C-alpha cells in the first residue's frame, strides 16, 4: 500500500483556497476492505471540504473505503489559508499529512506529507506591545543577546582560571 498528498504548490498565501489530492494505492493483489484514510490540515488552514464521501471534523478529513488489489483511488480536499498565517511568525509553513489505517489498526500503515511555505505579505510581525518589530531587528536583537551571553561565559571562565592559577601558585609556595 502507498499514499501521497499534494496541492501542487510550494507556497500558500492568506485567503488562498488550496485543493489537495490524496492518492492511495493497493499494490498487493488482496483487496483492502474498510481502509480508513485521514488527512490532517492544521491551522492556519481551515474551512475544510471533502469530496468522495469524506467527512471533515476539526482539522481532520476522513474516509472509509474498500480498495481492490492493484488499484488506486484519489480523494479531494479543499482548505482555506486563514489570516493568522500572515501574522504568526512561528507558523511559517503549512504541513499537511495523509495516512492510511488498515482495519482495526490504531497506527497508520503508510503516511505522506505536503509542505507549503506561507507567504507573508509584510516583513514584520506584531510585537508584544502592539507595535511592529521588523524581521531584521529581531535577528539583530537575538544576535546581540547570543554574543552578550557568550562574552559573559568567557568572562566567568577567565575569572575561574585566574582564581585556579592563584590557588595553585599559593599551594606550590607552601610546599616549597
């Protein structure tokens, strides 16, 4: 058995309607009966609609199908990229998964993913105080914090080294 999922794109924009195609293939000769298919489309996408008798609940679309040996079937899902995608700096990608579960199995037999980069219209993200912080300013602040932290660690190590050297020299003087 194999499965694939694609929307045919590499980038998704806010308010875009994405059309996914899930293809499942029974590569064996024995029919697969009661096969459960699930496609997960997490936030920031929503507004899921499923074709071919699928049902959408939350961020999951599912189907239960019979698949004769050596055949494949396609299933369609539509989703809309929400507005939160343009303002959530942590959510820069939309990762969708599709899995096939054999009858009675809680773990999938096979899974596939589709990855889209979320296009952000402005190169700034909301700051905690409600203003805007540019991406480059955020990177500069993170770099400054990292360099400052490294300098602090080096300074502390230097002090310890000097202290260890002084203690070692004092103990040598006492033994001589």
